[in-house]
């Protein structure tokens, strides 16, 4: 099995022929050091969170790896004011991976995008450390407002497949967003959110650890509401049956009284 150092060397070597493109914007040494640091970090993150990986070299094939590597370079250029070049790099990543990360977004360490197709991260989004996103996730805005318009995700947040987090608010650390949820308002730390629109269904329970990747065992508020409606319906049906029997008894008594009077 190849060591991490060997894998890093091979991957950086593969990337090196393209480094000259950025000579006008940053030094080769600066770019290489950034790539080496990122590759080491990404190997560790993917091996921790994806049971499918068998070797360090597989990291080079992951869409998440390619997209975030492009983002790291584009973000450096963006901060230096080279906006067109930064967007060009980010759009290359979109075409290659299906993952769109605006170079203006702020992303901490340990981001893992599993599969990743259709993931969108907006310009003013802020992501903490050790965040996990699944395919189809959108961290977007709600209109054409200016300034901060995309969400902030605290450390250790997990956003499941197809979820949409829209607007300028914070998702607290250690929180989970269920698959297909649409979150439109702030979520405190240590919460589980599901549904459309998203609702908090668990809060201040057992802390969600970094390695918890379970997307299945989440509460279902819609199912709970349906069950409550079924219980209410049965209660009302029982009450109506009781009233119907009482009316029959009253009617029978009235008929008997009329017959007696005749």
C-alpha cells in the first residue's frame, strides 16, 4: 500500500504541468505548498468518512477532491482581486465534477462532499470545520439581496441528500439536516431538522459526533402528524357513533310516547 507521502507526490506531480497558468497570479511555490497541504488533509478526511475507499490514490478520482482543490486555488485568487480568473477556475470545476463552489465562499478544514453532483455553495456562504454535504445540496440565497445572503454552517454539520438551506442565517454546530429538507430559518446547535419547510425535531439531545453519517434514523414529523390526525379521526368517529345511538334512543322513546298517547 502506498504511503500518504508517495500519494501526495504523485498527485502533485500530475497537477504540476498546469501550474504555469497561475504564474501571473501567485508564485509556484505558494501554489504547490497549498496543494500538498490540501492533498494530505483530503486523504485523511475521505478515508475517515467514506468506507468505499481502498487506497490513497483513489482520492485523486473523487469529485469532492477535484472541486475543493479548484476552490482552494480560486479562493486565493478571489481574495487577491483576480475575480475573472477565480471564476474561470471554479467553472472548470463545475464542468468536471458537477459541484459549484463560488470562489468567494469561506470554507474551513475537513469539508467532505459525498458523490457531490448538483451541490451548490453560494458566494457568501461560510462553512466551518468537518462539514459533510451529500449530492444535490444547495447552500443558496432567497433573492437579489446584497451583502451576506447565504447560510453559515457551524462545525460538524451534516446536510443530507437534496436538502436546501436558503438565506443568511446560521446552522448551529453538530446539527443534522435531513434529506430533501428545505431550511429557511436559523437552527440552534445540536439539532435535527427535517421536512418542508424544515422543522427542528430534536434538540439538545446526545451530541452528534463528527463520524456520525447516519441519514436514515431521523424523525419524520409528517408521518407523526398523519398519525395524530388518524387518532383524532377515530376519536371523532367514536363520538359521532355515540351521538347517533343517543339520537336513535331519543327518537324511539318519542315514538313510543306518541303511540301510547294515541
